[in-house]
């Protein structure tokens, strides 16, 4: 909201619901073109992943409702923060992570506060655990000792990372000289890297 407000105050023209085409760019004759199309959530190739009760962390954070028992596949920053968000709403949450530690991609101080919050909200964290199958009302996982375990799940949330959304850049890069592709559409990272990429692109014009 803060950045949107600054954008409006600086006098930039904002167009919603517009597809970008080579013709549109040619008509405007811009001195520079910057693509910042973001990233899209990765969807793992798992049995049952296309069922209607399976959603992404982005879906949840944008307001999609879940059932009372939620299993989150992926225990990185996004998975753990989504788990905390759902636990605050009264959901029973289990986070499934393949690595030894959850929230391993966070700075130590922030990670400690988040893990304290997860413990306070009684969010179960299963590490060294692999999701094998998503069923209608449960998730089948393989735990560290190799045995299978079935976890009740009314909703399953995917938080296994993002992939760059560079389709627009790839379509236009040979037709528009000097085009820049920045942020998550170039390489999905965190917000500070995206801000830095935008800042450097602005300085380079």
C-alpha cells in the first residue's frame, strides 16, 4: 500500500487489465522497458495434487478459506509463516518439511521468533519427512525412519517454492531492444532482492 501510494503521487500512469504486446510497446515508443512480472508457485508432481482441497500458500494469504485440519507441504519461510497465520485463525496445522530444520531460509533472529510462535500455537513440525500422496481427507507421508504415516487433512497447502514468471520477457526480448527483466520474474528471491533489482534498474535508465 505504501509503495502504491508513492507510485500514484509521483505521477506515473497505471494501467490495469492490459495485456502487453509488441505492438503496444511499439506504439508508445518507450526509451526503456522493464519487466517485473513476478513468480508463480511451484506445484509438485504428487498423486492427488489436483484435488479441490489442495491450494497454494499464495491462495491462503490472498483470502482462500481452509478446513479445520491443514497440512502444509514445505517448511521454509513461506510454509512456516502461512502455518502461523492459519494457527492464529484457530486451525490445526501440520508442517511437512524434507530437510532437518524448518524455516531454514530465514535469518536466525527472525527464525527464532517465528518458531517460538509456532510452538505457542501448537503447530506440528515434521522434519526429514516426505509427502508421498494427497488423499481426499488425509496426507500420506514418509517419516525419517522410512515408515509411512497418515495425517488427517481437510485442506492441503503447497509451499514448495516459486518459479520465475518470465513468459512475457521471453516473448518480447528479441523484439524490444534493451528490455530488462528484474525481480522474481528473473530469479525468485525475497522482497529485499526484488527492491534492490528495481532500484538498480531505475538508476540504470
